[in-house]
C-alpha cells in the first residue's frame, strides 16, 4: 500500500482534520498520481454534511484533481511518469453495459465507481469506500485518467474536471454554436465556466442571475448580455429568446417562467440539484414544442475533448487557491456565495 496525507471529516457536523490514508498497490493498469491541486465542488459539501444521505465516514471528498504521474503499472500505455493529468468524478465503471460500450461511462447502468464515497472492496481501498482528492496521492485505473494539455495551468484546470465537463457536455449535446442563443442561469462555480465555453463555441450568450452584482465579470468572461431575474421585466423582455438554457442553480426556481424564455424546439437543461420538485405547466411545454431535460457529467472521451478545447481557447476556471487547513472556511464561504468563482486546494499544504 501507498500512504498519503489527506484531510477527512468524520461526521456531518465535524470539521476537517489532517490524517494519513492508504492507497492501493499499483496494479498493471493503474496510475499513481501526485496530486497538486484539488477543486472544491458544492457536491463535496453535500457529501461531507450527509445532505444527500448515505455518506460513508471518514470521508475524503474531492473529484476535481490535477497532478503529475508518479508511477505507472506494467500494462499502462496512455500515460507515463511526469505527465500532467487529471481525475474527475469517476474512477471506474462496469465496462460492459450498453452505456459503457457506447463510451458513456457516466450513465453506467451497472453502477460506476465515483472518485469518493463509493463502496469498493477492501482490496481496492481500506475501509471499503473510495477516498477523494483532498489528499496528496491517488491511484486510478488508466482509462479514467485524463491528460491535461500544456496550455492550461494545473490549478485552473482542476475545476474543469467537474464544473467544466458538466457545462461542456450539454453545450455539445444540444449543439451550442454560431447562430444559437444560449442562456446560463446562475453566475457561480458552474455558470462562469459555462459562459466561457458557450462564448468560445460561438453562441450568443446571456447570463440570467438573481442580481447584476456579477455583471462586469459575466461580460468580461464572454457573455453578450446580462439580466437580473429579480426584475420581473426580464421574463417579459426575453420571452421566446433562447434555443438552449442551462440551469446551474441548486436552489428551487420557478422553472415554468424560465421555460417560457425558450423559442420553438428550445431546451432547458437541469444541472443544479435542488432538494424540492420543479413545477412546469403542460401548456408551457406543448405550446412551442419545448423540452425540459437533464444532464450530468460527460464521458471520459468527452472530458478529454473538453480539456483539449479549453487549452486551445485559453479557458480555465476563475479560482482562489487555499491551503488545506482552510477547507472548513471555504465551505462556509461557498454557502455564503463568497467566492469568485471556485476554491482550489494546494495539495502541497497537506
């Protein structure tokens, strides 16, 4: 076994504490990664605080991992020692179901293995569940290790492994590009990356945010228009404007109002996960052949495509780098919307 320094939490109301964890021995197809940076995702907070229930403690969150290959197994062909690499939300899948065979591992019907909090054999991880990127080292099967191109700094690349692909996948799937009107709901950790990506794809981009407090940032990052949804006039002025709306907000919103902003054959995609049902009137959907859809992360191939696209267009997350002993403070600031726009942990401080 390989040991690693890590920060873990042992109860829903607990604080993060420095600890030592064990990583599995390097198998023939495994890659050992020295972690350099780990992004903080809102999902980490949900898991750490058991808000989605089923958290396995002690928990080591983190699925936005960027680092350097330290060693490879005897059969590894995709990566070599010294390579710049990343790990996102998945570290394994069944490899046999229709989704996996089609290269859509994120929709594995056999149940994919998430980077943290997934049940695994003791031989894979002592304790029987995966431990994530708030640590100094990780061992991952080579298929689930991504190459980070030289055109992106490892620190700004880390959040792309979740936030980036979460926005890139629906933008690609629903053909965002020249001639398309795209709206991003929410100008936060997810939304700000979506603005950059949609603009780089050539779409006309509008931010729909609760207020205009981040308007300057939104326009700087590539948005063409910026509206406050607290202003009722917004929903009148923008009726039937958009081909695609990506909702990154986890709070419950009046989705019916947003659906009316879609033009003929427009689609509203749910990315944020509120804890209460969303309500849509049937006439809102059928009247202009609108669609309400959902999307999660992307496949491994699509995630690599996203990283290559970001390197080509100079796209990285807007970040604030913190030391590992500030994780609890960072969580509090995320909940208070006091970050522009993503916290990234410097693994050297562990």
